[in-house]
C-alpha cells in the first residue's frame, strides 16, 4: 500500500474510490454485534454463494457496522435503490437476488410495513425518517475494515484541512464556535479542555479516546468503533494536532471484541497509508496511537482511573487537585474525550461550526446518539438533534410501547442518571433539561419502562450495580452505597421499615457531598429520582407489601384459576421444582411452599386458557383461596 | 528452571515478549494469558511478576481488581448472562435463574463435567436484543428453555 504523501494524494485516492463505488449494485449487510447475533454471518455466506451461482460479478457485498435498527436484524440494504430488508434469513436470499438485484423489484414481506402501508426505502422507514443521522450516516455504507471506503466517503479530508489550512488555535476556535460538549455524560465544553492542554507548559502531551462505555444499556460507542472506527481516529488526529500531542491511546473495554478488532485494524491501515506516523500527509505533524484494552471495571471509565489503567495500575480514581490538562497520563498534560465526542470532530472541521450548530439547541449543539432499548417497540441506535423531545424519540422513532403496554418511565444517564416519568415526555433532551429533571444526559442510554417495571427494583438494580463497582477507596462511597443497597434489598423483599425512605435521603446527601469521584457522588441519583416521581411505589412496598408492577419476587404469588385450567399438564411438566400438582384434565394447583416464582407456568400456559396469573401482595392469594 | 517449567510457561513468555517485557503492559499481558488459558494460575502470576520485575502483590492486586481475570480454572466454554439495564427490565434475572438451574451452578461456578462456567456481565452492548447471553463469542437473544438445551448441545 503506497503512503499518501500529500493532501493531493488523499484527494486523488478519494476520487478513484468514489468513481469505483458508482458502478453496479451494492448490497450493504449489517454485521454489527446485534445483527451478528441474529445470524448475519449465515446471510452473508448465502448471499456470496447465490451471487457466485448466478455469476453476478458487478455486485458488491459490503459487511458494514451497526445500522441501528437492531430489533429487526439482520438488515440488508440494496444500493442504489435503497430498498431495505429486515429480519433477513439465508433462505430468502435467492428471492432477494432474483427479484431485487436482477430485476429491481421489491420482496414485499421483508420490508417495513405499518398500518398496511409499505416502506421499502431505508430513509422512508419511520424509525430512520425521524432521525438526523450524521455520525451514524456512514455506518450503512462503509466497510469498517477498509480504509479506502472511509476515504472514498471524504474521510481524512478534515484532517488535511486542519493540517494545511488551519493553525491549531484555529481548530480549537472552530470547535469552540461549534459549541461541542463532551458526549460521555459530563457535557464539558470540548474546546476548553483542548485549550487547557494546549497551553500547559510541558511539551509532551497525550490525547486519549475513552471507549470504556461501562453504562449498562448503552452501546453507542461500541457501534461507532465497530462501524466507523476511522471517524474516531480522524477526530483523535485532529485533536492531537490542536493540543500538540504526538502520542494517543484508545481505551476500549474487553467486552467489545469486534470494536477492538476494528479499531486495531483501522490503526494499522492508517499507519500503512501514512496517516499515522512521521510527517503525516507530508506535513510537519507526527502522531502515533496505541490501544489499551480494559479489563472489566466500571470505575475505570472515570477519567483519572482510566489513565491509571493505561499506566498499568489498578483503575482507581485519584483526587484531582491538579487538572488532567496539566498533569494526566504519566504526569503529562492530557486530553481525554469520549468516542462520540471524537467522532464529531471531523464533521465540524470539514463542514464548519455553523453547520454543526444548525442542529440542536443554543446550549446543546449538534446531534446525539442514544441507545433506545427496553420495552419500546423499535429498539436500536438512534441519532437525533439535541433538544428532540422524549416523546419524539420513544413514540415517533421507537414506535411506542411493546405489546400495547403503557409507558411508565425512561431511564437516562446510566447508573448516575435517573428515571423520567410520563408527565415529562415533552421535555427536551439536552444536557440542562435532563439535569433539571433529576436525571442526566449521560452517555446516551435510554431504557424505556412500562407498567411491568418496578421502580423500586430499578433503583435497587443500579445501587447493587454501583455497590459491586465501587472501588472501595473512599469511605462514603464504599459504606454509603452498601447501606443503601441493604435498605433497598429489604424493601423489595417486603421487609422495609417506615423510616427507610428518610434514611435513604440522608445517605444520598452524604454520598453526593463526600465521595472522591463521580461514581459515588452521583450514586444516589437513581434512588432520588425514583423517590421523587414514584414515592407511592416505595410506600406500597413498605406498608402494603405490594409490588404493583408484579416484579419483586418476594411480594408476588402465582395462581392457577381452577375455572380456567383444563388440566393440560404443560405447566406441571415444565415446573423446575415440581411445585404443580394435579391429574390430567382436572384443574392444577401450585404448592406455594415449593414455588420459586420462576414464572415458567405463566409463560407456558396457552393464551386461550390464560389460567395462570400473578398477584401482589402475596397474601391476597390466601384471600382468594378462602373464597 | 527445569525443561518442564520452561515449556509450561512458553505461552506466557511468548505473550510477554510480544509486549517487549514492558511493565506498563502488565494488564494487557494478563488479559492475553487469561484469554489463552481461560484462567490465571498462581504459577503463571509468579512467572509474570519475575519476568517483569514487578512485586507479586502488585500482580495480584491487578488480577483481583478486574472482573476479566479468574484465579480459578474455568470450564471449556463460558456462558455469560448479560445483566445490563435493558436486559434487566426484559427479564434477565429470571433467565439467569433458569440457566443457573440447568447448569447446576451459581454465577462464577463451573459445571461438574467441566464443560461450562457461568458468568454474569454488566453489559455486552447488545441491548436491543435483551435479554442476551453469550457462549464463548457467540451471542443469543432471549433463548427459551428448549432453545437453550439445543444451544448447549452444540458445545462439547
């Protein structure tokens, strides 16, 4: 592979690749982790075999990163017609090839349909049509394992512009004017960080990509690193040029094997092309990148802890008397940004600050990627302008709730965030509005909950998570979270005490004021936000031993209605602890002393009978049986 | 060191050499050894400490701090149940209970035939497919009871 020695070399290569891409049909198959789990590898094999069999040589198959609509994977888009097939199986490939590839016809039962209307083109599907996809735009067209593909889409042109047309100071000014704020959750102005690192006296500086993405329920960074790793690398290069760094690092969690693989390959290809190394594109700028694989610790996503981990120490936070921009990695000035923040940088430098801030609100500019998951119909990755409302995201894009259930809350901000109830569905999603509602933007997890989700259990879930993940270095976090956890675990078991809620609030104050790092100081947020909006549920658990969501095992009981049970025996055969008794063709009964409340009986009871029900409080069952 | 000892650590040495024997790469070395051997034996930790000139307690500090490392021998295949938020609200705890009963072990345990070790993880980033499990590096979305039996049968 020849090195690119100038901006002109890069432009020539772009033209060559773009010219080649124009010809013929391209089939873009999502091979992100989600579609991979749904079998995209087998679809790819079937596709390759079918094309070979028919001798279709001018058809290109691209294995791309995540297209976003993970609920309906594997996803296959046929370009240039943009016909988008969902839930594709290997068996359907011959039909797709003969109808669509050879004859331009649509296989109707594989496209999105809503209310009798067909949405064959990718951009028409409501899930995509209501988004504003900038960062994710290229995920549907790029082969992430081929640097030429990225260059063909205009990749690395922003780097060339920065190196040859802008001073480092001008790059920082452009980022400032764009109003870019950190996408990892904090929302700190990126330009301010860069400026501080640039102006630090030490000549050795570092730039780091935070790809730890430890928030459960969030996979934005994973999909960027898997689907478009060069966009992150190009952002890092531009940042390094702006702050004056010659060395950078990707920190990526080991739970993301494909992201690691694609980032490694991207770096190797950039080196071969001369986009990393000495005198990049013939400029005086030299830069190198290493990868550090995380080893599984949520707290290591905290900035100071992450740098400790890169140095080979345990990833525990340090006290930040001195800012990282003055003394970070190995005591040198360091700029650390989240994956998505870095991926925005090339867009800003290529298209300008005004273009960037044309989306979003005055204080939160640009777009943001969210992982829209949980009990919503269309789960997946969505990118919207900052300031879009929760309603637009959950209902217009997400298609509303699954199984006709009622929306209860959406959890944002991961373990540091909170639950936002239905009355705030029209709130704008930006850094400041969400904070005002007692939650936070966080890195972009958006977990939708319905009536079956117990808010006390959700609070308990996050507190238990943080208890496990607290590094234990500072006492308020170690003991405070542990105490909160034992209180909440008592409440969900029906052993809550009347003054528990006051005590939880006291601990919350202690945690927020006395903890060493963000993990502890924000740890009470899930509890406080659920107490704020769902206090009644806590009180029901404590005083009536009732879980209205029927989620807390200790507070529920399963019951077989004798009048509805036909004695088919399905539940009896499936019950793992033999708690169900009864003979064939006569009503069955659950022995409550043996029942472990696994719910298999409810799951297997045919819906035409609907004999098994869940109820709470468990004591209501006794009343029922007396009748 | 005897010949036997040398061959026992050949793999570990190869990994250390790949990183140029540099101390700062300790975590990366441990990750690679863990991946190859599926666990970190006391002997291998001692060997790594010696080679990198790092005190043994520091190696243990790292090996016990991070979740990725196991100081006990694991089964031939790893069954990982995701307990991320999205999986949690879609029933991951119940799925974990069922799998745990099927394998006859609690989280962290290895089945008596040595085939499977059951693990939990806070998020695998497959949130849209929740609840999700992984067996080694293959992912499965919300397997039913009978799916799970069939899937397990594929692993010897």
